[in-house]
C-alpha cells in the first residue's frame, strides 16, 4: 500500500480498474469452470445411464439362459467407448456373472456394489428385468475423460478474454480518467501557484464531475474571500502606516512647539527664583519652575514611549562601568531625596562592574526606578545595590515607601497605570515610568522582579546579561505576588 500511495492519481485509478477487472474476470472464470464441470458430470452421468439401459435390454437373454459367452459379447459392445472402465453383469442374488474390462488395471467388485460416485469416475447400476422379474444387474464404471482438456481450453480462452478486457479497460480508463484527473491537476497547480506567489486573483476552471465542479467552485470562492480579506488588510496596513506617519509628525511638531516655550519658561523661572527678594514671589517662581519641569518630564516620557512602540530606539552595546553610570544618575536625583529628607545610598559589591550594555538605556532605566522610589517614599531611605557575577549584573532599588498591594502588582508595568489613579490620586506622574523600564529590560535581554508590601516598601530587581547575547529574549510580565515574582 505504501508503494501505491507514492503513485500519482492517474496510476492509482488505472491500478484500481485493472485490479477490479482482473479479480472480476478471474472470479467469473472460476465460477463458470465449476458450473461447466458440474454440467459435464451430469451429461456423462446421463450418457452412462442410457448406456446401462441399452446393455440391460441386450442382457436379458444371456442372463435368462445363463449364456456367459453371449453376456461377454454383449458387454464388449462398450469397447468403442473409452471412458468405460468396467462393464459387468451380476445375477439376481448379486454374484458376478460376466465382466468386461476397458482397462486391465480396473478392479471388478465380486459382488454387486452400492451405487456411488468417486472423484474422477462414475458407477451406475441398473436392473435387468424380464416379465416383471429381476434377472440380474448391469454395473458400469466410467472415467471423466476430456474434462481436463476442457478446463485447459477454457483457461486459454479465459486468459485471452482477460487480456483483451484489460486492454479495453486501460483504453477506457485512459479516456475517462482525464475527466477526473484534469480538474484535480488544475486545482493542484492553482493551489501551488497561490502558495508560491500569493496571487489570489487566479481561479480554477470549473469542469468535470459534479463533485469536482463543486470542489473547484468552493476553492474559487475561498480565493475570492481571501482576496477581499487581503484587500482589507492592505487598506488597514496603509491606514496604519499613514496614522503612524501622522503620529510621528505630530509628536515631532509637539516636541518642538512645547519644548521651545518650556525652555523659555524654565529659564525665566530660574532667573526670577534667583533675582526676586520677596519670599512669596520667589515661591511662585519655584512653582512655575516645578510645574514646567513636570510638564517637560511628562512630554519626554510620552515621546520616549512613542519611540519604543515605533521601534526607532536602537540598542548600542558597549562596555560600560555600570557602577559609575549608576552613581552619576543617583547624584542627579540626590536633590529630590534631600528635599524630602530621604537617605539615598549606592552600594556595589565591586568598585567597578563592566557590562556590555547601552549607556543611554541603562541611565534611563536607573533614573526611572530611583525617581519612582523617591516619589513614592515619604520617609526613610532609598537604597541602590549593584552586584555581579561572571554572567549577569544585578541592579536592586529598595525603598521604604508606600508599597504596592498584591492585586496591583500585575498592572503597574502597563502604560498609564499607577497604584493610585483618578483625579484624587496622591502622587503625580504619567504612569509610564515602569512601562519604559520594562521595555528597556526586554531590549537588554534581561529580567525584572518586584517584591512589595503595603506600608513597608518595595524592591525592584533587574538582572541583565553581562555580555551581549545575539538571541532575542522574549520577556513577559507575570502576575505579581508578595513573594519573589518575575515581570
């Protein structure tokens, strides 16, 4: 069957027809041979019966007058019939009276045998009657001569018929199979063409039997729907590209239009803060400066998040002393900690830890985590810990702030999500800081974990490879727990 499965549909159809015809003809031939053999046996049995009756009529006198010589001469009348092996006369009491052997090796029963048939031979017994009385019996034994030659003749004729039928069947199959295989071949070619060229405008000719026409029509309908769906997808893709272009243009314009006046506002607010002597006026200048800086930070987060989503941020790996880079970022944020009277510390297991990372991404990563820790901590401390081994560098930012409830730890890395939200929230911010952190960690092929308890504080742990890895690692944010959980 495996060999047949490797054949083409044409070959399989041809083999099916040939096998069917061959089996059918052979079965018919065998059945006809058995039927003919049965008919031949019945004909021979009738001939033997007629011969026995004739011998019985001519054996009356020899039996009545006990003339053995006349009986033998009567029995020898079957000499011209080669099939007769034994012809014998038995007396009324079953004793052998006279016999004729067609074959010297033939066995003659000493007493009248019971009528029976054996394989390849017949036995026939008929009574010899005179004036209503049984004078004796005629016994005949004959062979089935000629049936083997007849079977050979039938076999030769049957073989010729089979060969002729197979030839005719092959011709008919060759003519008829095109109505089946041609539509299927067209369907196969079109399917292969669509798979290779993605051209859904081609169609399959609708021809052949009803089932194949329905198959071709259904396939064409499927191609039409795919073509329509593809057109919708292309239109949607073009619309999305246009929206992305408009978004980029809008952000670029807003970047320029907002940053430029903000720079002036912040500059003049700084001057006013330094030049004004009135305490109330100086506080107003400080509010202007803080509000402008907050607006600038929000704009910067939005623009950077947009760049991350658009994939325009490129990772430039280089050897970086993450200890020195982290200390520089923490020093920039130290005034915020001093204003809130928080203890801000940096600790490292080694004086220098060299890792192959993007310097800009690392600095933004540290800045967002430390800034978040300071913002959500009212008293206590913020500690930054750096550790490293042969393969990874670990950054840990721990605070004694408000903490994060367990049910919210799974959403804090989503864009614009905070533990407190709405107009009544306690802390300012756009909710993009941790989202950007997570994106950066993924770009650096790292992992980020969070441990937090409300009222106690939070610990954010980032682990990144120390050496550059070419394999892209897909990181997924998992549901947070009060235990050690990966995001």
